[in-house]
């Protein structure tokens, strides 16, 4: 398949798989991180996703993933080869019982997070900066103007949204048309091979690309879908290795996803490919462009994931999972 996706009305041409960094500083750091980043770039990758909150829920360091990514950008000198993403405005995840319902999306919150991200990443500008949540008590106009202010200051180039409701994205699009702004270039929400049949996740601040949200992306290709949790939290890998007993307590464990797992085995056999490649192949047979975010543990995982783009999956391989 084509190994670049041009985001409409931008100068951003991105690799079809984004490198996720939620494990940076936890599972990999230093030389190990360098190997992962360098392997990804060596495979042709150019879009790296981070967030200022990664991984504040583990005590000891704030914004450690941005620090790890900034270390590599500084050591490698490859900043200009990367479409750099980070996100701000997430609820505070430090402390013993963080409450994801307490918003941190005021103008001052976003200014503070963005400036801290620029410092951690050791860069002057973020290519795509995301609102990591939404606050429906704030006006869309206020939130868009905050981002447009960052653009005018030269601190970000484009902006996106993560876990926003459809009505709010539509309102933002309408306001931006009125003002002559580009609006959101990308949306990060949950979409994956197992979502059609899963039981849902505990965090009710997450948004799923289904129903009206799915149709929004069919109708609005200007807002590129960047699904997170594209690997289904490893459900199908665990199922393939250990069977049903290994996944009994998993939110993806349903009769529907057991059938999906059996179909997955057929596709692995048909193409001589891996579980990861079947799981990621799903995204390239949707009725709108997708750039899934994939978080590896080791460099070999990066090579495996990027190999998805060379497997000749067809629409028919996945049409039974479409909404």
C-alpha cells in the first residue's frame, strides 16, 4: 500500500503507522529508546505521538515520555525528519486517586502544558498539538482561539482533538469555517479490530469511533482518524498464545471476539503474516483514512508492525467487521 498519507489542506505527509510512546521511560529509555526510534525511522516512519501526561500515573517523574523522546531528538538530530505530536490538557494523574473527571483545559492550563512540553521535547514547535480531553463547560470558540493563538505564536503548526464528542467536533469545524481557520487536522479516539464486540473500558472519558463518530469521519476526511489502542491491548495476541483461559477477565473477551480471533487465525494462515499485522491491517480497510498509533516494547515489534503495509489484505478480509 501507499506508505504516505497526505493530511488534506496541510503540508503534512505522514507514514500510515504512528509510533506511540506511552511506555517511554517505563519499558524503554536511553539506548533502548534510541533503538526503537531509529528502527521506526529506518522503516520509513515519520510520525511520533506523545503526551505531556505520559506516564504521570507512575510516581517518580513528570512527563517522562516527553523527556525520553526529547533525549532522542537531541541525540539523533532527526527533529526535522519527524512529524511530532504531543497532547495537553489531560486531567492530573499524579497522586493516589486521580480523578479523570476534573478538567484541566483552561487557556492557562494549555499554555502551561504546551510550554512544558516544548521544554521537555527540546523543540521550538510541535507539528500537531492535541487537546487531550474536552471540557463541555467551556465554549468551542474559546478552545479553538487558544490553539489559534499558539499557531500565531509559532509554537504549534496544526492542532487536533482527542476524545471529543461529535457535536463538539462539528461545532469546532463550523466555527473554523466562519473564521477561515484550518480546524482540527486529526482526531484520536478508540477504534480497533475488537471494538465492535467488546464490553467497553472502565474510563468513561474515552470516546469510541462508532455510530455517529464513525460517520463523522466518513463525511470529514479533513480530520484524519488516528486511533489509539489499535492493538486491542494485546487481547488477540494473548488469545493466540493462551486460548480462552488466558483472556477470561479481559474486556475484549466476548463470543463475538472469539469469532474474530478465529477469523484472525485464518488470515494469518492465508497471508503467512503475524497477529499484529492482521490487527493493524484492519485500519487500512475502513471507509476513511486511518493512521493507527502503535506502541512497541522492543525494536522487533516496530519491524513487525511496519511489515503490515506489505501484506496484501483486501477489503473482503475485513468487511464483516464494518459497522
